[in-house]
C-alpha cells in the first residue's frame, strides 16, 4: 500500500486492488462536531484514544482494544505544551503525522483529531483542571504542574469528542489514576479503560521517547524491566520492601541509569506509599538513561 496525503485526510491505496480507504484528519472543533454527529447518526458507541503522536505498536494496542469497546474509534494527536516543564523536550518531541495517519488508517480509525495549539488553548484561555491526592509524588513530584496540564487537556478532549469510552495505557499509571479520579469526581458520563503496557521483546515498555536512546543506551535500558521483575519476585516471596527497592535502585544504577527519580511501591488504587506488601500494589520507577527519562510500572501481588 501507499499513501496520498490530502487536506482532508490520508487516502490509502492498495497497490494490488486499487481500493481506497480514508481516515478523516480534522483540525477545528466545528468540523469535529459535525463528524462526530455523523458517526452518532450511524448508531453505536464512540471510543477515544488520546495520544501525542509518534505512534508505535503500544498506541496501536490501544486502538485495537478500543475497537472491542466501541463501533467507531477517534484518535487524537496533540502535543500538549501545558504538560511539559520549562526544561523539558517540547520542541524536540517527535512529530510524524503522515506516518501516524497511515498507521491509524490501517487499524480502521474513523477520525484523527489533530488540532493546533490555538484550537485547544485560544487567546484568553485561563482554566486549569487540578487533581490532588493521586497526582502527588512520583511524576507529579518530579514534574511540577505536569498533571494539571494532563487533566486540563484530557478534560477538553472529552468535551470535544464526547466519547462513550476512552482508553489509556497502563504504562502511564499515575496519569491513568489522575484521569479516573477527575472523571469520577466531575460525574463525566464515560468509561475509562486501562490497557496493559505493550513491551518490546526484551521487556522494555514501548514509548515514543525510546527513539531518543542510542543503540548502546537502548540495550542497557532493557535492564529496567528485568530489575523490576526481580524486585517484585523478592517482595512477593517475603523480602522486605525497602531492601527490595534498594536492590532495584542499585541494579539499574549499575546498568547506567541515573539519576533515578523514584522507585517506589504504591497502593494499586490510591497510589499511597507502602512499606509492607499487605494489599495489591504497583511498583513504579522513573529514571534517566542518558538524557532520556523512562518510566515503567508493574503490578505486585499481595500474599494476604
């Protein structure tokens, strides 16, 4: 297949049959509402998969799962400036819309919602959605204001698309907890579905940021999920939580990670810190390999 990029979408041409397929690319709210209305007229449920683009198979796993929950899938691509700190990589964040659109077309996505910054944050925009509790510590501590930016833009995306269900990867576990919290607190009429983390063959969580890694850094980065699994096995076998976390920290540091922002055991639902494995938990880690900040998390079973 090959692609022809048009102002209204990407036309995918099957080189064998000559058949055309199209995913709508929409950039303004008025056109989005008309397109959503048309989908609603066809009946059925609408699923939203929000992304910041630079799509990979992890994103595609969200789209595939979305198709199990709804009749029509809308994917958004918006690199949200409000969730980047002043020293973070907003300008360097990978952008590859044409390639992303071809991938979404291949998965049967109905609409690619790709607004510009001025469409999301028009002149005079002055509202922030803030979530306490689950947003504190972890990435919330390392990246002040990050989850305010996430909650604000996701709230806008929900209001714009008005989906019946929205899907998010568990790789960004704290983000998922923040979204679930404000959807519940604000009585938003939609279902939030968390999708297990997609991983490469060596176990590294798939992420758009992996593209920043050199070949040597990429090879060493695979030590992160291996060290996490070893720490989880130790805790589930009865080892002290603090000792297991110390061993995890030392192992990934020896692999070349540094600094380590956090390596913590948290309650799987509330994200409160845990010093004993007495209920379902989550091991969450964030660390830098070179200049690239990687995050990961895995479930930890309680023996009680």
